[in-house]
């Protein structure tokens, strides 16, 4: 089992890792292209990015490898041979279960010890690349704005000599109102040896400089005009790659292990509780209407805080009457003061709320990262117990069907996991609920597939589903009989008539006991008696089997007119009262089933009436002598 699984696992792991790494590349391609970065720096970034992508590639690789392994074994009937020799599916999975436990343990230590370092180095390197100035490559006939504070236009470039022709340079470093415009007939551009400045040599041109900041008024703006034959310009342009310090990223949640994350959560939580206590104390001690809510009393043991007793009024104070007695100017002043005080209080509480919100968000981000240390290990186990039984059930190897199923399941897992992550990040759910949501959803699926595979259930057997839908809304079958050349059991007319009479009585009894028009409630609670219908169908087949031994061609042809009875679920959808009452209470949901079922019930009644009519015709044919039948006498 290990020899079959390990090569596939390694192959699928590196394929999945390559795919997610390409996704990373396309996501950050704009930060890498055109910067003139060394190959070693880009290779280092890809190495750390590959390490950070392991949590995404590992579960998918386990799912795909387990599907392919057990699919190949099932397709080549090796699982069947194992079961025939007494080796159960769980026993055959035992070596891989041990391997998956070891992989899960390794994934935990990888998440805790390796991933924080890899994420710190990757994000530090990526931010350093973003800060690097782009490689200097000024295009022709369009403005180049990658130099901070400058826009440069070049009409034509000589690739061999490096001469630039018809240059137009806008220096907006001091703002658009104090821009400097340089036009030159030709020029040459180079970078200083320290790669920190851009050196321009310009020939035959003019310079216009706006001096608005020196103007006395907005209507009179002085400017300076300069004509030159040879001019040199130095522009600050740092072309070096400077690696940022990792300490800043190391202090973020992505760069911490379990111990550091828990310490941060505890310390920030203690700070939040302390600030919350201070805010609560301030609310309790804030005077309202000039009356203090607490009184401080000096005692021998120190200052003691006691609640201020409520003020006793001889009669209720009518605030509206006091306000209405004031003059309009005083009323307006009081309203303005009240509004200003309310706005100040609102702004104060909003500021406090924002402070607490940022702290709680920080706690959630650290708690999410803490939970992720464990979810990868659990995801590896869950995906194995989904992939291995599923491969044993579908019995398809190779990359075709397993790849389709793996991609579908992984997309399903990724959507649920990302949804739970966002709910936990935004504080709508508890952190453990959001991060473990994907595990809670997929774990029952793994248990279900394992149970079905161990019990050899036909979960993906096409015939089983075809039979189910045929039983639900199956089409009517036509009866096909042929005159037998040799008859072993001769038809005895009295017994044949007895069977036909019983068949007619059974059909009429069913029609009388099951009303033609059932309302919505009667349909769900009673429906048509499918047990009685089964007995009628069995009696019909028994009659046809016996009478078909007749030597009369006309009787055999008449038997072919009898329909094949169907015992559809739509005749009575459920035998459980609680389900029936549920559909009765949820009235609109059961209407489509009701209308389709009523149509099928009507077709059943027509078939039963046709059976009664045809059976009476058979009785008449049996009464006619064989000679009369041969002479063509009608009945």
C-alpha cells in the first residue's frame, strides 16, 4: 500500500504546489516585473512562497493521491481480492492511516515552527520588492511616470548610441502650481555608480519654471525662461534593492508560533479588559444633570465609594413647562448647547469604540492564526478518509475521474473555509466556529464515505439511482408474450377463471377503498394503499403466468393487453406521519408533488379499469370452445 501511495502522493503534491505557486505569481506579477531584480532574489521569494503554499497544496495532494491509489486498486479488482482473502478495507488502509497520522503531526510542527519564519521572510521580501524603483526603460511616444515627481516624454530613441530626441520633462516635485518644464532637442540619460541618482545631459532646449510661490497675488504669477545649448540635470532615483528589516513583520501574527500567539492574545485581552473597566468606571461616575452618582467618603481604611442616594422630590418636575417658559433666544441657546454636548459625547464614545474595535480585531487575527496551526493536520486526516473510501467506491484510477472529483471537493472545501475565515475575521462568528467550519462540514462526509465503502454500498452505482427514479416516476412497461410451442402445465379452465375472478375482485376492491379525488391533506396522510396495490400486482402476474400456457393464440394476444403494474412512490409519498404533517404545515412546498401524484393516481385507476375490462373478455374467451376459437367465432 505504501509503495502504491507514496509515489502518487509526492507527484500530486508537487503538481498542486506548482499550481498554487503559479497562482501566487500571477497575483503579484506587477510587483516583480520591470524592477531589474536578480534571479537569486526572485528564486528566494519563490522558495519562501512555496513553503507558505504548503497548507493549501498538502490536503489537495492527499485527497487526489488517495483517490487515485484506491481507484486503481478497485479498477484492477485488487480490493476485491483482498476482501475475498479476508482483508477488510480498514485493514488495507491501516498502513496509510499510520502514514497520515505522521503527516498530520509533521504538518502541525510545520505550521508552528517553519511557516511563521517562511511567511516573515516572504512578506518582508515582497514588500522590499514593492519599494524598489522600477528598472529605467523610457518608452517612445508616451509619458513615463515611474520616476517620483517627474513625467518624461521621448519622441525617438537611438538604441545604439543611447541618444534621446525631442525630450519633454515635467518636474512636478513641488506641485503642479510650481512645475518646471524642460524641452530639449536631444539628450542622454545615465545612472550614477551608486545607483541613487539619474544624470541627464541635454542639448539645445529651453526651460520654463513657474514661480507661483514667489508671486505677490494670484493674478500675477512670475515665471523664469531659460535657453541653453548644454544642460545637466541630476534627479534622485534609487535603483538599488534594499531589503527591509524583518523585525516589523516578525511582530505580526503571521510570524508568531503558538506560544507567541497565545501570549499576545492574553496581553491584548488583559489590556482590553483594563480599558473596558476604565470606560465602565467613567460611565458610572459621570455626573448627570449636575448630580454625582457616587460619593467619596474618607474612612480609617481609606477612601470609600458609596452610591449617591436618589433625590427626593415633593412633586414630579415638569421639564417641558420650564423649557416653554423661556424666551425664544434662550430656547435656541439651550437646544444648541444640548446638541453640542450630545455630539461631543457621541464623538468621544465613537473614538473609544474604534480603539476597542482595533484591539479586538487584533485579538481575532491572532486567534485565527492560532487555530490554523491545528486545522491543517485535521484537514489532512479528513481528506484522506474522504479520498480513500471514495476511490474504493468509484473504482476509477488514473487522473481523469479522481482529478475531477478532487477539484470539485477542494473547491467546495475552499469556499466553506474562506467563508468561515471571513465570518471569524469580521467578528460575526466566534473564531473557533469560523475556522473549524470546513472541518465540521467535511468530517461527516468522510465518515459517510468510509461507512459506505466498508459495507460495499453502491453510492455511485448508476443502476441503483435509475431504479430509484423508475420507482418514483417510472414509465409504464409493455407486456410481451409469445405462444409456447411446448406446454408442460396445461391450463385448467376452472382454475384460470378463479384466478381471473380474484383479479377482478381485487381491482374493484382497490378502486372502492381508494377514492378517486383526494385532497391535499388526504394525499399526504393516506394516499393510495401501496401494500394492497402490491398484492393486486402479484395476483395479476400470477394470472398472466398461468393463463399464458394456453394453446390459444387469441388468449395470449389478449393477455398482452394487460398492463404491467407499477408501484410508484408518488401514489403515497411517505408512511411517516411526522413527514406528512410537515408537508401539510409547509403547504406550498408539497404542491408540485401533490399535482404529479394525483396525475399518477388517475393513470393507475385507468389501468385498473382496463384490467377489469380485459379480464372479463378473457373469461368470455375461456368459455368458448377451442374449436370455435379456431373457426373464428367472436364472443
